[in-house]
């Protein structure tokens, strides 16, 4: 399984940045995402930034990874801040949220759900 880690850009270098993640500062290649700015969030896998993240999405992924870590260590608590902050699964989403996730309009999703099969 491949897991990207959200990291926050701290310092700009030529073709790279120093980004802060759970293990501290790391040198991250930015060839796939282009120029970055300090404070920006990127998703890092194998030393390379793979995509830019909004601060909200970075927080969701960080919470989810903390939840996985706690679960593997036998410390899972459904009332923990990580469990509460992790993003909603599609099965828990309404039609409008699913449409937004898929990039469709809510009108299309409600039309699709009104047809009888």
C-alpha cells in the first residue's frame, strides 16, 4: 500500500523544499507540483510532492493517518479528536456531498436517485 504524507512547506530550495511532517523537516522534490510557497501543504510520497493540498484536506489526511496509527497500536477511540476530524466515508454522505465529491451537480444526483430501477 502506498501512503502519501501531508507536509507543510517551510523553506524553498532550487527544485526542492524543506517541508515539515510528522518526522520533522525533510527535503522534498517539487518537480511534479512546480513552485511552492512557504506555508503551502503538499502530499509527499517517497521524497516527492505528488499534489498540492488545501489546509483542510491536509488536516483530514493527517487525522486519518493518526487514526490508523492509533488503531494499529490498539489505542483506537471513536470519540478521539482524530476520529472526529477524519473525513466522512461516501456511505455516510448525502446526495449533495456525493455529487460534490464526484464533481457532478446536486441536481444530477437527485435526478439519478429518483429513477426507479
